[in-house]
């Protein structure tokens, strides 16, 4: 899905793509809380620089990461943390399950946060999960387990 989208987007006028992305921001980062407000403002400042070529490049990168023969998946055998948010429309249940299959020994944590942007709007919760995971990994290294 990413590569065909990249081919289409590469042909569209930059202004049209930017307007779509600006409109989509409200759906990607809903809510009136300060974090959502901050990130909507941030993305509004960087989206004008998004050219069709840049977006196509990003989509080709996503396609590479999503490929069944992704070369990095079997290379990393160390500890992995998968942090998922509920109701993630960009990285939904099927993608989450596929990532778990790529990293079967990973610790998966699903947070009851809506949407893909939850890491931006619930920073404290995500940081707490990462900190706890790092402490667990480090204590396993210290004890030799």
C-alpha cells in the first residue's frame, strides 16, 4: 500500500498534499489538552516543508520496513520493547501482531491510549513504561540472566 501511494503522491501538487496533511492533523491529534495543542502547532510549522518527493521517500521507507524480507528483523536478538496504543489507526492490530511475530521474545505493552499519536500526548505514561523496561533489562544484565 505504501509504494502505490508514494507513486501517486509524487505526482500531486505540494500545496494539495500539505493542505490534506494540515486538515488531517485534527484527526491525528484530537483533543484540547496542552500536549495535543503543542504537537498540532509543531506539525503546522514543519508540514509546509513537506514536498511530494519527501513524502514519497518516507512512504518508500515505510514500505521497506513493512516488507516480508525486511533485513533487520532477524539481526537484532537483544531485548525489545513493543509499546502499542489501543485504537491505533496507523499501526493497527494486524501490524501489531506482525511486529510481535518478528520479535517473538519482545515484551509487548499495550496502553489504553487512543491513536497513533498517544506517545506525543501521553508522554509521562510512555516514559514510565520505557523507564521500567530499561530498569528490567539493566537488572537482568547485572544479575547475568
